[in-house]
C-alpha cells in the first residue's frame, strides 16, 4: 500500500506524462482520463465544450465514476496511463 504522498506524486507524474505526450489519444481513453482526473482533483465544474455532444459524453463519464473515492480515482488514472504507455504501438 502506498502512502498518500506517494499516491499524489505518482498521480502528478502520470498527469505530466499525458500532458507531455504529443500524439493524439483515442477518444474513449481521453474520456476515462477526464473522468478520473476530475474525480481525483475534486473538480466538479460542468463540462465546457462548445459542442453539446462532447459535454454529454463528458457528463456520462463523470457519472460513471461518481461512486469511487478520490484516491481510487487517482489509482485508476495512474493505471490507465501506465497501461496505455506500456501497450501503445
């Protein structure tokens, strides 16, 4: 089991990896990242895309993670990023 500080550090490292990556990510991957990030950072602001369909997808993604804890969202985000970079082409 990792400490809270280790989890936070690992989470921030994963966020930096995503932000530094220049290739496009698959849309379903981005939605999952978005939802876990929002939950992990306690950012419950409404999606703000100019396209209503994108806001609907984002809202649905947020709805799917509403029952997990903030720390679990961080772990899921970290796992998602690590697996993506491990298995990407």
